[in-house]
C-alpha cells in the first residue's frame, strides 16, 4: 500500500491518442506523478513533445533505466496488452490495461496468474462505467426496480472509414486489432455484463459491408443470446455507418417497466418508465474522445487514474477488476467463435 503523503508514480506505455490522454490525466492528478513514457516511435512522431519526462522505445529500455515507479499504463495496440502486462507485472509493477485486456481468455488468464503470483493489481480500463447514465442504470438494476428482466437490446452503430484504417497501421489487423467488438464496442459489452452477467446460447449473423480492403474481419453483426441469470438479449453493431457515429444505445424491458439509454455514446436517458419511480436529474455526460475525423467513448479517463490512486492508497477497490476484464474478452471470443464457424467471409 502506498502512503497518503506519497505520490503514485506512473509510466505510460504507448504514446498514441489514448496514451497521451492517460499521461495528461496523470499530470493533472495531485496525488500522481508521470515518471516516463514508452513508444516504439520517436516522441515528435507521436505528438508527445509536450511531455518532458524521459521517453524510451521499449519496456526493456525503461526497466534498465531503473526508474522508480509503481504503475504502468498499457496503451498499445490490443494484441500487445497481455504480453506487456505480464512483462510489467513480472517487474513487480501494478498495471492499468486499456481495453481489451487481451485477445483471448487464455492470455487474460496468464495475466491474472502473474498478478496473483506477484501480488499486484491489474486495473482494466472500462471508463464508460463512470458515465452518469451508466451509474444510474447500475443502481436501478441492483435495486431490482425493473423486476425480472425480459429483454435487453444493445445497438452500436458507428462510423469507421478510410480516415480511421490507415494503410500500414495496426487497426484492422487480426493479430493487433482483433476485431470490431474488441476495438470499438467492448465498452458496451462490458456495461451489459456489469448489469446482467454472463450469456449463453449465442447465435449470430455477420457481414463485412465496407471494410473488405481495410480490415481482416467483419464490420457488422446481429448477435442474440440468453442471459444466464434470465432473460434474452442481443447486440446489433456496425462500423459501416456513413460519415459519423449514429448511436450507442441500450433498451431494457423488465416486468415492472422499461428503460432506454441512447445518444451517440449511451449518454442520454431517452425513456424511463417505471411505475411509482421518479427519474432523478443526472449530471451531464462527458463528451466522447475526439480524434478529429472520428469520435470514441466518453472522456472519463481522469476517473480511472483517481480510482488507481485511491485503490493503491487503500481507500477503495478497482472499478473494473481483472476478472471482469477477462469476462468481456471471453464473451467476445465466444461470439467470434460463432462467426468463425459460419465462415461468413
């Protein structure tokens, strides 16, 4: 445990859009300190010249420099997350891992085993849990205000075109990206799992409408399933929406009422129909991360850093723990098993 009068020392591995956001949120936290950054590309090439901290090209180079630090934020391409998490855990460091935790359940289990072996935390970044509508619907479900859950529909319709999938990049590749559900929509699968638990009896239909030349996997799917705890659900998703993101929404039908949270990033409560219940006024949701030509999920990374600091100082527990991170990966892996068995391409 880190003492209250000590700063939690961070390094950031991967200095792309998300890595720089982690670094900036660390610098803004009074109880945190950014010690170093790591990226295979030079600092000026990744646009990290605003950061004066030491900059290394590999984790091995970082560790050889013998910097004293407590936590490593893994913000690299998806396919590197598990391997790099294990490397930092083996060096006796805590890990903050961007989504997804890995690209297979097996790799995630190896991360968890190493964290237990080293008695170190693994924090999985699922920042959508901090959005006011997410926190509100979690309290509604935990209090069973909707009664038995009959149906849950998750719709994720986004734009990802040639502005996003640049030639020579890692996005769209099977080994570093892994698939649309891993890179674009794992946050929303996490919210669904957080609220309603595991799924089974998965069925699906998949297609690649507009990304045959830019990705190695589907861009769209209709997936249906049963919840282990009762009720049925579906995920309908696409990155083939023209021009801009259309919506990320969840509709919940229960015995005692219904709820729909919509907007581009599941950021607006559109319907709350529960008998005898008055909808509270929620704080505004932070806007989506703005990457210029496209936008991502809510900019809640400051909450992630606060949670890491508070957990390591013994004040709270991890918002998204390693087992939950594994479960999201495992659910996606099972959906993709259905896709691959169909041989849809």
